[in-house]
C-alpha cells in the first residue's frame, strides 16, 4: 500500500519535481469498505460458516494526477459523492492510498465543519488545544489568543462550552485557529458555507492573504460563486476522476452546462414517457370502443318458445287436417 509523504523543500525524490510545488498526487486511488447495515440470520451465518458480514468496496478516487503550487487557490466542485472530501483527506494524510502516491512540502492543515472538537470545554480551551495540535507553544498561543478571539467575534461566548455554539460559531472558531499559524497548505472542506455574510467576507480576505503569502489553499464548496471569486484554479471531479482542470470561470461554466444538458435530457425522457403513456391509453380506449361497437351491432339469437304449437307453414299441414279434410291436390278419386 502506498503512503502519504511529506517532502522538505529542495529534498526531492525519484522523479519528483521541487521548487514551488507544494502538493503532488500521482495515479492516486482511494478505496474503502462499507459494511452492510443489516442483521444476519442464523441460517445465513451457518451457510457462510460464520464469516464476517458482507461489505462493498467504494472506489472513491480513481487515478487522480494533481500538482499544486505556491500561490494557488484551488477550488473543487462536483456532485455529492464525487470524491472531493475523500481527496482532501488523502492529501492531508488521513486516508492511505490504495494505489499511487501523495507528496506534500509540509503538513497540510485540514479545516472542516465536521472536524473533531471537544464540545465539553470552552472555546478558549479549544483554541489552546488546536494551537498545540498545530505545533504552537503555549507562549505563542497566549500571544495570539486575543487576536484569534477578536477575529471570531465570539468575545461574549468564548468561555462557554462548545456544545452551546451554533454551527456558524464553530466554523468561525475553527477557521481562526487553523489560519492562526498561516499554514503552507490549507484544506477547507465546506467550512465557508455555514457562516454569515460577515464571516464569509473575512474568510475571503484571509484566504487572499494566505495565497499572497505564497501558500496553497484548497476550497471544497457547492457555492460556485464563492469558488469563482476565491480561486484562481478549479478542479471538477465526478465519480472520483478529474473531468476538467483550469480557469475557474471556464470550468464552472462547463459544469453548469453539463447539468443544464442533463436537465434537458431528463425533461426529454419525461416527455417521451408521457407521450408513450398517452399512446397506450389511446390504444386501450380504441380497443374498448371497438369491443363496445361490436357488441352493440350483433343481435342476440331468439330463444325458442317451448309452449307454442308449430305453425302450419312450419309443418306443411293446414288447419283442416285435424277434421279429416284434404289439402288441394290430394282429392280422393
């Protein structure tokens, strides 16, 4: 199994370019197992000889080649389940590649709303814990504490437990802690979508400062406007593969056109299905009308009258036969 490697500036590896390169992924594949959430019956357990429950292998990232450089703000767009967050976790070293390699010039800092937080302690204590995790000393944390708290705007809530914070408050605190050390590689996974407008504006300014400071920022977001405004490069992922990589406006417009085309195709399929259903209904109606017309135009046969005496015309005998008279042409000699 391949592994994620941090490469120092100028160190180099076989075939690995150095210089302003910060992240390099070559033929990266991420595969993980998902076990089925169902109860297994005794009969099935015995039949399977008590083996482990069945699972599915999810191929989340498929052969991605990526090179990121200093000064780039790279946006990642794509449908849910396209592999964006998985790719970020692989770059951060949280998911081991099943195949391929990931190199980074320094330890990436992954910022996401779902990042682990200690909800039982205060925001101030979480700033300390986060700073220590980022490699800051206690003295450095204390020096930056007031600046971080001011940036978050949580002065009135900073000593309250994290469990009392809203998602936007948590996002502001996380972003402030993650960017307090000006990481060379910052990964932002949907964290900009939960804050208010003031937080979004300050986040954009902070990201611009990081990019100007020769850092590399990855932004995962479904807000295409935010991606175009923040980033100078965009990756479009679908089913774990990079569909397009290039100018933000061009890639975002191609992404929008792709979904407009999918929408037109769905609309055409629905219209075709409605027309097909209407034709079936018309044929069924025509058949019912034909059967009804056939039933109305064919008279039913008369039932025999069992109590009626046959007419003379039916038997060939006149009414006088019973009194002994003869028919014309049968006179006695």
